[in-house]
C-alpha cells in the first residue's frame, strides 16, 4: 500500500492511498455493490465513491445530510477525470445510507 498527499484543483487536501484490494475498502465503508466505481474517498465522515463532481462534495459537506455517502456509479464520460473531448454523458450522483437505501443526490448532463 502506498500513500501520497496533494491538494486537488477544488481545494481539497487529498491523501492518495493505493491498494490492491478495493473491494475490501468498499465493503469496510458500506459502499453498495451496485454503486461501486474505481475510487473510494473518505471526506469528513462521508464516503465518496467514483467520479463525483467537487460541487456535489461541497454541497454534501455544507448540507450534512444523514447519509453514509454519495456515489457516481460506473465511470460516466464527462465526469471529473473522465473527460473525453466534448462528449458528456448524463449521469446521476446517488446518496446511500448504511441500509443500502439510495436516492438521487444530483443530476448531471
């Protein structure tokens, strides 16, 4: 496991921890299997799964809803880190709780 600290363009300090067993990390933090993506982050007590826009993370931290976290399932083209030219697919950022219940948190197109 390797780690590094940096600051992203949205102003978040990021500690990057590379591991070979992401399934165990996702299970440990309660990410529902159907919402899994390639990245899992922990931010001020919330789980952020996948390519979630910084504005959604900022809203989450501002509103502080009673949820476990938010996720952008899969790897939607046009989401942060998944830019491909001018193509932007519509996608939904979903909130989830410890029971696995989900709801729409934000829509992006």
